[in-house]
C-alpha cells in the first residue's frame, strides 16, 4: 500500500488545523511534521507544543521527522504531544540504535533517516527493529528543493536488502517529490511518500494526491522503469 504524507512545512501556518483537514479529506493517510532546530539543519520550524495543539484537531497519523541534534532529549515530549511515528536522523546522535529502541519501548513507531551523503548500509543492522527508513531525497532543512536523482539508488539498495532478509519495512522518501517524479522512487522500492510544496501549493490537493497514488500503483518496486530509462525508452524527468 502506498501512503501519502503531506509535509506541513509548505502549509499556511496561520491555518494549520484547516490545512491538515484539507489534505486529510483529499486522501492523505499521514501528516508529515518537520521539526528543525537550527543546528542539525540550518533552519528552524516548530516543536512539540505546536504538534500537541494540532493533535486536538485530528486523529490522522502524525509522522514526526526530527531534524534535531541529540534527539533522545526530546522523545518523551514528542510522544506526549501525540506523535505516532518518530523519525530520527542517523547523523544526529552517537547511538541511534538506542534511541530507536527507546521509541519502540514506548509503543510508538520508530524510523531512521539518512541524509543524501550517508550510505544505505548504515541502516542494515537495524532493519529488523525499524518500522520505517527515511531516505532523504534532498539535503534536509528546506522545503521546495529539487529531488536529487542519485539518492534513488539508495532506496533500491535498502528495499533489495530487506527483501533478501524477508523484512517488510516501510521506505519513505522526502524532498522534492511530485506527481511526475515519484514513480522513480516507488519503482526503486519506496512506499511512503512525503510531499510538501507539490501538495500544499497546488490549486487542488485532491488532484495531486490522486495522481500520486495512481503513479505509485503503476510503478511499484521492480516494475522495470529503471531498465526502460536505461535503454532510453522512457525519458528521465527528476
Ligand atoms: C526537508 C523536509 C521535507 C520538506 C519536503 O528538510 O524534511 O519534509 O518539507 O518539502 P518538499 O516536498 O517541498 O520538498
Ligand atoms: Zn521531512
């Protein structure tokens, strides 16, 4: 199943509750909440109090992406605020495995994110414990960037390795994804799609979400798109 997780970074913050309702009605299954501390990434967004406040307006799954240093300091706060999935960055702390285990011990779903320069192999030892891996398709920090095509092969490597072990894990992609280029990510093995500007800047969120789900279903993992691109039969448009 393909999941669309709109990132509220591109939403109108003065109407956050209404913006979330809008994409929920339009068919989104998660809401992606980007938390930035100005240290791990050169930008700041919002923290647990904002999440706690919007939690009261919806029961949709909150997919919280922590772009903060030493995330272990704040896991309890985000759980209390109503996070359903907590994603920490591999690069953000000394012992990501310990933080992942802590999140799991609190009955929340745990995910590990890797930046574009981080090799996919770092997540392999934890695949059996993780609920999801997030492969960043841009440098984290800002919405509205262009997807980096070279990150897509990391999605394929992780999906192939997980399949070999018989592990059915979610693989999320985040950054610069739109209804046209998402097929490269799903064909490589992604099944949870984050999109900020593509959804919130569109005149009709429903049209984009439907188009995204349709494209994902047409190009699931291993559907051969990569070979056709290689042979020049399909033009690569990322
Ligand atoms: C980037 C964030 C993304 C971002 C996605 O650091 O993690 O979630 O908001 O926005 P778009 O889809 O506009 O790239
Ligand atoms: Zn994100």
